[in-house]
C-alpha cells in the first residue's frame, strides 16, 4: 500500500510537526472516525475526501481538532509511542 519512500516522508513530517508544536506528542485517548469532510490532514496537508475515512482527535493542550487519514494517524501514533 504505502511505499517505503512515502512512509519515510510521513515520519519526517510528523517529527517536524511535533517538534514545532503543530502536533501534540501525546495522542488523545479517544479518536473518532467518520467519512472525510474535506478538511486537510494534520500530517500530509492533503484533503480527506468523502471517499476516505477521516479520524478526528482533540488536541487538549490547544483545543484544536486534528483530522487525519488512516495511514497518517498510524504514523503519528507510532512517533508518539517512540517518544514516550
């Protein structure tokens, strides 16, 4: 599904966004899912279309809602776990 190059690019993006405070380092305990609403993914900045699943997490520190593609969410969660 995802090539190693795409996976590496996502990991780099997540690491940079965590370091610059655009993504929290601790994922929330609850993540909701539904059909894509056109919001931009918090990792790859691409729209999440209605044909895709959209995962929504609340960043409690900033109060923002973060939307993710499935693969982008998984990479963020892995990176958070690595830092724990």
